């Protein structure tokens, strides 16, 4: 009987709960309808009480516009002219100095006994006036260490706001009201940036970014207790765990979700806020004591007691190099729309239960669903920025999916759809107290009728009018310091565009360009994240680098490392690595990286981009390129196009500066060289043919020769005959011509495709096309060597053989001595056009030619990687020249020039911390590495001996 009674009570309680939920939902809908009628011509912000506190701010560092965030720019740390290149940490030099000269003196600052927080109100100071803040700054400037924590609010703010800062010294706790003091928080900038004062945080990664975002406050000299936990491999790293373990204090973590904007704060929230910072110094003292003990027991250097303490300090200060960036998409709401559409296609809580089509991918329902989802996400993004609300507060993703699936037509249906979606949502983060539909939806309900139309036009055609409707001169929404920039600094700003007729040439061209772009994105963009942000630690616990999961598995599968963390994965090496990041001065490799375009922040698609083109980099010495990812960045398609244009422009400048053309312009069969050089009636410009033109003609004749119109067949035959000196050609000649300029790999692929064997390809001479010169390079070296000819301004020519090992020997004609020629060659300074002009080296006109002999059998590994149709030969000659004339310093300066070209072209705002134009790419290799020069030479010797 008791069992039946308990079951009955449980069923009754469930029934009552469901009934209450239904009643509440009905009442909410009624309230929404009433409010909607009252607010049909006004915005809810006009009548909301209490008013949102951030609307009282007179200045904000980060507004809600689509423009990039601008960091503090100090006079001495200006990153670039005109303030364009803003991805420069204003205190990078100070942080770098701390990382280079770590010391453990700060450890003594943590010593002391823990003092429990009492109930007395005079144990803390509530700072809410400018004078109080100035007094606090003066107090902190005399301290050597203090603890800090922050409280954030994100639900009723688009970017989020810092609502409270807790600061604790050894004698006093301070609670800084950052809402009341928002406009003058810069008073604390010097204290937080002082390298002589240690700031103690727990889990400071987000705090660092939030302080930059709201107040331009940058941290210098940080000790993060969470980083200390990482070094100690603690099973848990939360502050709640540390407080309970070391201080016996239990925190109520539910208070973290409270609205920290409210004033005055309840007593329990004040107690919670004080607890976060009050015990930090004592916790830091406990952790540093453990680190010293850990160093004595586990370090490979037993006398180094502070080894792990310094490692924790180094990781903490490295985190200070982070820079806050806005997450800006290519188009408003694009990321959220892609997520909703993907979940629907994968049947994860499918929204389209009434779809009658057999396949989702191509059905008309799916097309309409995706279109409405994109509009709703874009509208939500704009409305969140206009009203300074979070995306979740405006409209949930579950509601967007249901609206797009059902496309309700009446006011009642729209309200019901949103309310039911929110009630049925699996998310419980805010569901218990969020209004549904939100006041934003109720105030601007009429926008949905436009969003649900079939023929709405281009996105800009409806988004811009909506923005003007809400924020224009007669707008329904109040302008604020957060949203007014949307009208002047946004990609949605109306422009005087030329309106084309339907199906006109301009419209067709734009459609074709967009289709081409989409195809390019689908085909070439990265299909998975590039950066996994896995970590590799040395055997002494020091962080070596971030890498992908594949590299971690390589070490684990060979028992060279052990797994120390699962999420994100991290390993510790079981051997002593050769080099350390700090030894090479490369902080870049110990920073986590985001999978976004480094220029505009686009995160939905990206491509790898080589800042230093492969045609040069592939010929660098191994220790300047192997396992060096600094100059490989992520770019979206649009930014990639801009960067590529700048790269091609600078390549042309290099070709002019060096006197080395980008392309091999003409080729001629080696058997005809002697005849050409002996003939006096054949003009130089008539000799040879373009390698691409030759290959195309040969391929066409082999495939379709008999079926071609006679006139076209004769034209292509003449092209191939020009390569062979005008003699009659056979099918064998066509097959040989097809191979001209191909790399060995290209020949192998072509042979497999056509079922041919190309073992004995004849060599060919490559001749420049400059028409002012009347001389050719006829020096032969058994067809094995690359031959280079340069002609000076007076018409004298120089022939040089560039051997496979890079050595160059020169011979001269017409009585020109070697000393004078050497003088001319060394005057060619490769780094600027103006320098070359001043040196007397000719820049324009037919002055420098290249003449090379190939037989397709390369002994050098690098030579086998490029064909003669690309920039490979040009790149090798440039790198060989730099190494010969300037050594590795010339290569490093060459790389710096390329990085500067990249920065000047794109002004990237999202480059990873530690990325530097002056980065040094040098690295050391272990004794057994195959890339070590000594090992490479011995391996090559053994291979040749076989």
C-alpha cells in the first residue's frame, strides 16, 4: 500500500508540474501579445525598468559594430604607420624581457598564513568613486604582489561586460564597482602593466582578454595558479578545488551565474566575490612550495629547486601576450546558420518532420529552410548588436530552427512556435528565467513578415533597410554608444551601387563570380581544423610547443612520450629534446592558435597560405624551413586573393632586382643549338618556343591530330617544328616535346596515364626572349648542368655553370675579365628596386637573360620538385644567389621582406601571439635527426656508394 501511495504521489506531482508549465506558457504568450500591441511603434528599451547599466557609459573600448577591435597604442610601441597594423601588444617588450629573465624572487612575496574571511563589513572596501579608485591605485603601486579576480555578465550584453573586479592585498580586500567606474578604469592601467608588481590570478586566460576589451588594461608580470596546477599535473584545476583543499572553504558555484550588474549586491554575492581573490595569495604560496618540492624530486638538475616554479611563471607570463579580438564573420549570423543547417541535415533534433521529399540535400523544403535560417540568424545578429543583447536572449537557435521549418503566417503561430521551441529545448542554461518570446521579438515583430517572404532579394536589400528602420533618423530604437557606429562602420552600410537590369551583363558576372567563389571554397578550403592545440612538454615539464593530434600520436606510438592530459591532449617526452623555444627566441610556438582567417577573422572556411612562396622556401637550407610553421597562416578566400596579388607583384619586383625572369620563356631542342649558334641569318627572337605552348600543341596533335581541320593542324605543327629547328617531325618527336619542362614526377604520372615509357628524353636548352640581345649561351657541360647567362648593359655576355651542389663557375666572352664581371654581379642588391638602380645595374629593357640546359635527370632533391612551367627555376636561382653573396643572413632578410609585404597588403588583425616580421626561423637538430647537415652528407655518401 505504501508503495502504491508513493507512486500515486509521484504521478500527481508530475501532472501538476506539467499543468503549471502549460499555464505559464499560455500566460507568457498572453503577456507577449499585450506587450506587442503596446510596443508596436516603440522599442522595449524605451520603457524597460530598470535601465540597462551599460547605457550610462560615456565611452566604450569595444562597440557592437563590425569593425575590428583597436588595441592600446603606446608611443614607443607603435606597430605600423597610420595605426593600420593593430595586432601589436603594447607591452610586448616588457613581457618578453620577463620571459627571458625569469627569477623566483616573487615566491617569497606569497609567504604568510591564511586569514579566514569574517562577517565584519570593515574587512573590505567597496570602491565606487573616482577618488576611491585613485587611492586604490596608489595603494597597489606600493605593493609587490596582489590577487585579482573578475566577474562577468554576458546575457544582457552582446560582447559581455566586466561587472566587478576583486583585488586583495595581504591586509585588505577591495571590490571595484566597474559599472559605476567604467569610464575611469584606465586609472589602474599603470599598476596592472607594472613589471615590478606580481599579479596573482586563477585561470587568467579569459580575464586577460576581458580587461583588454573593456578598459584597455594589459597584464604584465602574472602568476596564474591554474598554470601551476598544470605543471604539477593536478587531478583538478578549478579554484573551488584549491580553496577546499588548502583553505577548507566551500564555494557556492551557482552564484557565478547570478546577475553581477545588480546594485547593491546581496551579502552572499559579496562574500562569494571576496572569497575568489582573498585566498589567492595563500593558494599561490602553497602551490609554489609544492613546485619547489616537485623540482627537487623530479628535475634532471637536483640543485635547481626553482625549476618548476619558473616554468609555471613562464607559462603565466606567456599567456599575457594574448590579444583580444572580435569574432567577426563574413556575413552576420553565418556561423550559427551553418550549425543549425548541419544539425538538421544530420538528423540531430531534426526540425523538418513534415518534409515529404525523399532526400534532404536537394529537396525544395530544404532549400527554403536554409534560406529562412540564414535570414533569421542575420536578423538576430543585427538586433543583438542594436539592442546590446546576447544572441541567446534575442532568439534561441531551437526557435530559429522551428520557425524556419514551420514558417508560421500569423502572430499567434509565431509566438506559439517560439514558446514551444524554448520549452522543449534541451538547454537549461537560461530556460528557467528567460522570457519567451523575448522583448526584442515582441517590439519588432513586423520584421518576421519580411523574413518569411519567398522573393526577398539579396541579403543587403533587406538587412540595410531594417537597420535604417531601427537606427535611422526616424528609427524605433534608441541610439547608444554601443550601436551608433553600426550606421557608419559596417559592411551593411548603404552604398551608391549601380543597379543593373535583370539578367543583365553585370548581374550575370556577379552571379558567376559568386558561384566560382563558392566552388573554390568547397574544393580548396580546409576540411577539418588545422590547429588542434595539443601540447608537448619536455621531460622536465616545460612546454615545448603546440601541435596537432597526429604529431602526438607519432610520439605515443613509438613509446617516446606518455599522455598526461586528455582534453585537450598533452604528452610529456621521455627523452631530453635538443632545443627549447626560449633558446631560439620563438615564443610563437608556445601559443595556442585559432582556426580563423588571420586578416578578417572568418572562421567558417580558411585555406593555408604561405607567406614566403614555396618556389623560394623549398630551396632554403633544412634548418631554416623544416618543421617551421611560423610563415604558414590561415586566410579566407577573399583575403587569400588579396595576398596572392601582392605576392605576384613582389615576385615581379624580385625578378627585376635580381635579373632573373619568373618564367622560362622559350625552349629549343638541344640538337639544334649548334646549328642555331652557327647560323648568321637566324634572329634570336625567332629561336625556340614557349614551353607551355609547345606542350599544348604536342598534346593536341597526339590526341586529335588526324581529326583536326587542316589549317589548325598546320598551325600546331609549325609550333612544334619551331622547337626542333624547322625540321619535319614524327610521333616520337611529339611525345618527346610533350615532356619538355616537366619534372620527373610529372613525367611519371603522364607515362602511367598514357601507357608510355619516357626513359631517354633528349635534353633541351631554355632561352630567354629579350630582343635587344643578339647572343646565346652555347657552352655545354654534357647536358648535366644548369647554365646561366647574364648580359650586361653594354652587351657583353657571361656564361656560368650552376652545378647541383650550388657551386658557380664563370666564363666570359668578348674579352671581359672575371673581376669586372664579378663586380657587376655583386652590385645587384636584391632587396629594393631603388638600391639596384643606384648601383648601376639595369632594371628595365632587355638586359638580363637566363639560358639553362636540362636533361631531366637531376641529382639534387630540390631540383626534382619543380617543373619549368612554374617559378621553380627562378626561385632556385634567387636562393642560390642569396646564399652565395650574403649567406644565411641574406635568406633571413629575404624572409623578413616577404613578411612585411604580407602585413602591408592585408593589415592582419588576428595573427597568433608571437608572430613577428623579424622572426628567426633557425633551429637545431638532434644528433640522430635526418635533417642534421652532417647526417645528410653521410647519408648522401652512402647512397652514392651503393
